[in-house]
């Protein structure tokens, strides 16, 4: 029996090592150690934890949503139940992996327990979200589960889980009219499109239709699609949706670089990435500026911003081979686009202020003598920083609850300006100190 247990543990360890090698972003060591301690302190079997999700938390949550108007503080109860559902979903996976209790049945059962909540929240949103969009989301999730049962693919994907729970919470917020300035039908539909695009990519990969070297190009295509949708949202005056799409596109842009370095890419990879960046971070913000300000001033400012982004991308492409891959020369174009759209949302009634901030963004993007840390590579080197992402989202939601949609946008703009201006301020300080030292050396005190 001891020999069998040893073999089982060895097999589990080998499986975990293989899984770490396959992951695009491996799990930090300290997280694995923390999960081991958590699993050691939970006596429940993972299938029992999944059953609690299915038979207790999900029904109570959906029933509370039907009677939320009659329940004092009903939104607090619903939020706590949703957080409990997500926590149990995380814990059953941790216990199964760390205690060697993972089985094919358990993995399938864990995924099945998610569907009642997805179906219930979709039902509450059928009046505001197109039914085909909800059906496609559910159908792709079921197809991924079927492919796993047939031996194609895995049920464990941290990125899929993060996207799915973001979508679930957005459906919950939309169905109950929480944070209406943040969670509107257009915003939630955008998140659903992103979720569907990711799930479709995984399906194609699991069916061996999509080879690894094409994944980076497909992610660049996702970035391009975000730019096109952002322009459509701008035409309807939904500038906050354009900002959300820029952020989603920036995530695609970051992950496609990791995928290209990990799995390679096609010969068109560099060009597709540049075209996608130009559309999402240059043309789309320019279109936002045009529709926000209108007239000649909107057309001039929008065109100038797009021109600066394209020029910045051309410089980056031509000098990529000589540059330090850990740094950008000048502010990267996603930050410039973020500053431009945030300025429009916050200061649209004041064109002069919008123009000032767009001018700052353009100047920073072509400040090629100033080095800016490559955030994607920084995260790859210090993966534990990724654990701050859920906390950041929670903080933005809390700020949105208190101050409305303009609150998170103001925080995003502040972060973008800080990233852009701090290296410039340090460069000026260093230059001033050097000048002062030279003058002191030339004119010593008597």
C-alpha cells in the first residue's frame, strides 16, 4: 500500500510538473506553498465542496435574486453568496490537486456545478442581452466540457476561470442594476464577446485545428477586434466601453507576446501585432476624440493623436532589434491611448484640457530618449505581482460604487500619467543635479 501511495504521489508530482511546463504563465512557488497549507487544513473531500456549491450556494443565490427587493440588504447577501461560490470553486480545485484527490469525475463534476448559476444569471438578463450571445457562451462552455470528456484538453485553465467569473459577476450586476454606469448591456455584451473569443480559441486548439504557432496571431486578431468594436462604441457615444475595449486589447497584446516567445509565431506575427496596435491604440482613440469633441478640433486632435501613435510604432518596429527588451523607448502606445480616452471621459466639456492631456500623451510616446519599464516582461519576471490583479479589480469596483464610473476612470488616468511622467521627472532631476555638480566643480567656493 505504501508503495502504491508513493507511486501515486510521484505520478501526481510528475503531472503537476508537466502542467507547469504547459502553462503560459507558471504559478509562483509561494502560491503553490500557500495552496498546500490550505489543502492540509480542509478536511472535506473536493466533490463534497462542489456539491455544496451546486446544492446550497447556487440555489440560495438565485432565489435571493428573485426576492431581492423584499430582502433588506439583499445586494449584500447576493454579493456574499457569489463570493462564497467563487471561493468554494477555488478551494475544491486546491484540495483535489494538493491532496491527490483529483479524478476525471471530480473535474467534470466541478465544471457541471458552474452551469446552474450561469443559466440562472443568463435568464435574468434575457431582456437586455441578446439571447444568441448568451446561448453561444453556454454552448462553447458545454463543448469544452465535452471535449475534455473525450480526452481533448483540460478543465483547468486559470485565464478561462478569471474571464468566466468576470462575466458571471457582470451578468449578476446587470440583472440587478448594480453600478449602472459601469455594468450596462453594451459593457456586459463586450465582456461576453471576449469570453466567447477565448473559449472558441481553446476549442480550436483542442480540436487540433489551431496550432501553437498561430495562437499569438489569433491573440493579435483579438486586439484588432477590440479596436474595431471600440470605434463602433465611440460612434454611439459609449466612450467608457471604448476604454474597456482598449484595456482588453492591451491584455491581448501582452499575452500575444508571451505566446510568441513561448510557442513561436508565423512570419506575419510582427506585422499583425503592429497593425492591431495601430488600430486599437491609435486609430480607435483618435475616433473617440473625434466623436467626443466633434467638428474641426475633434478631427485635428484625433488625427494628430493617431499620427503620433503610428510614428511611435514605426520607430519601435525599426529599432526593436537594438533595444533592451526590458524597456520601451518612449511611453508604449496602450498608455497613450488610455490617457487620451480617459481625458475625453473625464474632461469632455473642456476641449482645451482634453487637448492638453492628448498633447502630453503624444509627447511622452515620442520621448525616445526616456526608458520605460516593459510591464509585461516585469510581470513575467515577478509573477507574484499578478496576484494583485483581483485586488485591483475589487478596488476599482468599490471606487465605482462610491463615485460612479468617473472614479475608476480617474484612477486609471492617474496611473497612466504617473507611469508616463515619473521617468521624465527623474531624468530632469538627474540632469539638474549633473548641471549643478558641474557648476560647483567649475566655480568652487573660495
